[in-house]
């Protein structure tokens, strides 16, 4: 198991290096930033929708 964990750690380091310095790394960083922004927007929109439906249901009577 120890050899496998060491092997996986080395592969992870190599993948991280390629992600940071490899071809398309700038585009990948931009895509991750855009994805985070979209996720935050969807979460915020969902929370606003839930709050709106809750207020509507409370005030309907």
C-alpha cells in the first residue's frame, strides 16, 4: 500500500505541474474562474427564489 500511495502522490504532483505550467493552463484557470462565478450566481438565484416563494406562501393568506 505504501508504494501505491507514493505512486499516486507522484502522479498528483505531475498532474498539478501540468495544470499550472502546461498547454492551456491559462484557459483552464479562466474556465475555473468562470465556473465558480456561474455556480455562485446559480446558488444566489436559487436562494432568492426560495425566499420569494416562502414569502409569497406566508403572505398569501
